[in-house]
C-alpha cells in the first residue's frame, strides 16, 4: 500500500528557501505570486493491506524520523 507524507514548515517558521524561490519568480517576471513555502513529499510503499494501519504506521514514521515536530507539520494520506 502506498502512503504519501507531506512535510511543511509550521506557520510562523521562517522559510528562507521559499523566500528565495518567491524572489526568483518575481525576477523572472511571474507577477502575482504571494508567499512561497517549500516542503517535501515522501512516498512510502508499505507491506500493509489495511489503510488505517498503513496510515498509522506512516504517522509513526513521520513523528519518529520524517518530520522535525518542533518546526514542521505533516499530513499522511493513503494513495493506493
């Protein structure tokens, strides 16, 4: 079963990479872009048949390793 974990910086945490990308988009002529936030997506293929158990396992992985809970939030979703 495939599970997707999306990790993003928490609101209020400075995102220098997002600022740099936002500035670069402006320089390249892409107007109308507001705040840019950079995150990451991790796809996990798990040996699990129960979607609830797969999501629970992915949540535990995110809390234990994939996300820094001090400055990041995460969302898990079963995709296949």
